[in-house]
C-alpha cells in the first residue's frame, strides 16, 4: 500500500460531484416515471415489455449508482490516505455495466416501437444517466488507475529501498565477516610464525614424529645436538636414524605408551653421541598432540650433560676421597653393611683391617703437605694393586685407611694379605728430590667371630691397630677380648677423670730437689695426682694416657702451672731464698699452641721470675716432632723460662741434636741408676753422660736416688742436683712447709752426718 497524492484526491472529488450532478437527477426522474408507468401497465393489464425492461434497467442503474458512490467514498476515506487496486477495479466494472446499459437502451426503444410502450422521459433519463455515469466512471477509473499505479510505484520504490537497506546490511555483515576472517588469518600467520620462531630458536631440541615414527618437525637445536641438517632428516625414521641402539626399544615403547594408552607425557633419559663428537646425556619429554594431529607426538629434549656431570662429581665427593680416590667413610660403611648381610645369608666370613702410616704427621711437618699427599696417593695405589677387585679400600681421614676383605676362608689367609700390604707400603717411595721409606701398622678383626655390625668391627680393628702401635709399629695385630676389656677400662677411666675435674679431685704433690754438694733445698718438682673415689692417690702413669686422649690434661695445664708457681712462691717466702720449680709437660701439653700464652698469663698474675721455672720435656716428644718442637722451644725461651730435658738417656737422643736445641738442663732417667754403683758398665755409662753434659755446659740433675751408695757415687761424679726417696717422697705443699717449720730434716749438716758424707766448705 502507498500514499495517494493530494491532486488525485481532488480530481476524484470533482468527478464524483460531476457524476452526481449529471446522472443523479435524470436517473431519479426516470426511475419515478418508470414506477408510474409500470403501475399503470399493471392496472390496465397490458403487457408492456419495453417498460418492464426499462424498469429493470432503472433498477440496475440505481444499483450501479450505489456501488459507484460506495467505491468512491471508500477511496476517499481510505485509512492513512492509501488506495489499493480494488477501488479502481470496482469503478471500472461499474463503468462497463453502464456501457452495457447504453446498448440496452436502444433495445428498449425497439421493443417499444414493436408495440411495447415506453415513456420518453424514462428512456431519455436512462440514456443521459448511462452516458454520464459511464463517462464519469471511465474518468474516475482512469484517475484511480493512475493513483493505483503511482501507489504501486511508490510501493515498489519503498520495497526497493527496503531491499537496498537489507542488501547494505548484508553487505556490511559480509564485510565484517571478511574483516574477521582476514584478522584471523593474520593472527594465525603471526601465531604460526611465532610458533616457528619459538620452535626454531628454542634452546632445547624439539622433534615431532607421527605414528610411524617419521620425523615431521626438526628445529635448530636438534640439528646442533645430532649434527644432522633439517632437510636430511625430515621424513626419516626417528628411532632408526637418531636413537642409539641401546635405547631404541625403550624409546619405541615410551612413544607407543603415549600414542596408544592415553598417557599425556612420558620421560626418558639416554646417552648419545652428539654432533660435536662428545657424549651427551639428554632428558626427553614425550608428549601427545591433540586435534587433527592426534596420532603424532612432540619430543622435547634437554641436554643435562653438565647436570649429570655435576651430580656424578657430587656423588663421587660424597662417596670417595678426593685426594686418593679411595672410598670414604660413608661408602665404606655401606659396603661393609651389605657385605655383612651377604655373609649372614651365605654363612661366610669377612675381615676388616685398620691401617695408618707410622709417624705420618712428622712427614707432613718436615717435608710438607704436598709430599704427604703424594705419599698417601702412592700408598693407596699400592694397596689397590695387592687386593682383589671385590675388596674395598677406604680412607677414613688423615693417614687412616680401612680395608674390607670379603669371602675370606681363614685367619691365615687374612694375615697373608696383611703381610703383603705391609711389604708393599714399606717399599721405597720416590718423591721429587728424595726417596723415603715409611712403615705402617695394621689392626685386623674377623666377622662373625668378633662381631656382626660395622660399628663393632671398626672399633675392634681400631683397637687392634692401637695394639700394633704399642707393640713397636710396622706390625700386624688381630683383635682379641683383652683389647675390649682394655678399651672399656679406658672409657671408664675417661669418665672418672671428667668427674674428677668437675669435682676438683686432682692434687699437686711436690718432690724436693737438693744441691748435692751442700745438700741445700734448691727447688721442687710439681707432680700431678688424682684422688680416686676410693681415696687412693693415682700417679700420672695410671691416667695420663686417658687424660691426654680425652683432652682433659690440656684443659688442666694452666691450673697445674698456676698452682705450682703459687706453691713455689710460698716456699720462697718460708725460706727467704730463691727456689726453682720443675713442671712436667706431656708431649701434647708441650706442643699445644696455647702453652706460651698460658705461661705469660701465669707470670703476669703471680709476678714470678720466669727463670725460676723449668719446663721438663720428655726427649721422645722432641724426637717424634723435631721441627715443631724446635720452634716451640724457641718461643718458650723468649719468655725467659728454662727448659729441662726429662728422662735423658732412656731414648735415642743424639748429642748433636741436643747441642742445637735451646736446653738449659738435662734430667737423667732413673733407669740408668739401676745397678749403680755395683754394675761397672752401668756406672761407666752414667759417668760418660754426666761428663758430656758438663762439657756442653748443661746443668745435670738426676732423679730416683734410693740408696746412700748411689748418692755417694753421684756426688763423686759431680752431678749438680738430685731428688729421690732417699731425701723424701713427694709431699703436699702444706706438709713440706710444716716440715720446714717444725723439724730439721733438711738441715744440710745433720743430713750429711747421717749418711757419713763431708760437706763442701
């Protein structure tokens, strides 16, 4: 439907008015005339057929008139001023009826001529009415057709506009879709390029293979790893071309697992020969691919060669000695534990050896640690050469080694192995610029005879090793129950000593020292004693070893020195004359780095004259640690204290070494007095030692005088000072001071008369 123009509405109104003016009055007049004539004809009974036909025509005219007016009014009053084609068609049909009526009017006239009478007014009215109605209807129909055409054109234009709008909308949608697709393609190209860049520039090798193991992707890192260009490997069989034979089945199985069982990721580690000719360790991750490539897998590798090398180094350092390559304590314990379990299952035997180098510390001190390291490496190599492959050599620390012999058959067989090792170690060892010979001590224990645990066997071997050292070194000792008892005794002793230190149950006794010419008391020797729980006094030879081993003696050094100096100062105050103090030092006490500092502290606290203090050092300490001993002696001499060589003559000290040591006095060992003066040889030896010492300007003191004959003999030899039970036993300082105040037991003249000796004037 379309809008009707204003001019068409106006034209239709004019035509309707003309129609009413022209055709309505004649038609009405004709209608009334016909009704009248028809009534007359009926009343007269005459059959006027022409009049009847005219009457029917008049009725038809009236109907057409009503229809025409109805159509026009509907067109004029259409809602929204819209026309449809129905209006003009109705008018056109009405006009055609009018035209038919025009043709029937002459027919009615003919009938009238034939005898049918008709009214001239009615005929004329009908004729005029038909002509006017037909003309008006034709013009109205033309007008309506023109309006309908224009409305149709407007409708078509509206439809075209609507179609254009729809086409424009569709076109915009298509353009949007094209833009989206282009953007998606650009994004895809970017994503693909990014993917290609990531794959090709990735530091890890990335390989894609299909279900037939054909290579579909091969990045730059894979080229570098395998040394195979991409164009030579694409489409090749991955397993056959790239996987070492030893790992082919495992790799194929892993890939099948991912492809066929739904497992997302599998991992694999293998070794391979890289493109640079070096052996590589690669960790592979095998992942499934979804989507259209669901029958493919991505294999991503990581070169973990450096990681594995680091792990291997850490494992080596955790289980092996870095210097010699021997097993360390941890690995040795593990192997021993496994060997013990195997032994228990098979009812076999094994042997554990503990071994260390005799005087190794002296070698380190004199020749240097580099030489000591070379020595340890050589000794380990020699032991390896003389053992079976299934035996284990471990370095437990320093110069201490342990050896595990598995599947041994007899004690004699183990001893033969130990003898072989002993001989191998003692062969001369060539070092830069020198050749040295070292010895070793070995302790052995058997399982299951001596124990069934690693800790027990190692402890037993250590005790046997200690026995070898006590037996003179360079020997072999088997563990026995007496060693166990000795160890328990020592442990009990160490515990008791700790309790004694905490409860202050150590005491100091003092041995008087005399000048032999005048029998004057010139000093005292400080002696340590331990008051045991049962009340007896224990001498150092009973507890010194345990005290040194537990470190207690080093802790007590300053206490011993301070209290000894205090006792000497009390003695000086009681006699009014200068006295000397002799203090015994064990090897560990003497070599302790803190000893000079302890002496300085005591000197500052007490104000004692340093030259009054004699530090007595066993000659064995000097021999075993010559270089360290000489340096320590120099430091002590700088403090002003005096050095006395204790137990001189009991060891192997040479006079040439004695000459270069800064020693002020020598103290002859009491063992040299055995048989003197009755034994001529022993007396001659003692006389020679005294003569040489005097020639070297050393003060000579002797200990252990028990008899008057010994005193007379020593006095004749010209020995300066002496001490022993002949004079008195070791006393507490209180007892010694009490004797000085209450008795004349130290009166030189009285003492000389008692033994029948003259006093020097």
